[in-house]
C-alpha cells in the first residue's frame, strides 16, 4: 500500500467513536446492560437501559504498564 491509500488518524478516531456509539445504542435498544468506565472517579459502572447505574468495581492499578515495570526493576 502506498502512503496515499492510508486513512488519516482523525478518520480512524472518528470511525472508532462512531462504532462505539452505534454499539451502545444497539445494546440499549435490546435492553442489554452496558458497562462503562468513569475516568474522573475511576469507577466501573453497569448501566441499564432505564438509566440506573450500579457500581461494579474500582480501578485496581494506577499508572502505565511501562511505568509499573520500571518501578520493579
């Protein structure tokens, strides 16, 4: 493939966001619970189609994998 055949990074991000949005809409329409992550509180939630949220868990590890490995070495 030549360089002109590649799509831009913005197009990839836009397509990924659209795919996630469509999948969430599909699950809500089918009354399937959706699992989401809140970055601010670092909490995992289960959202039902009626809008109720129940907490499933908290983030276990902090930092990037490479940073955690560097601390051990």
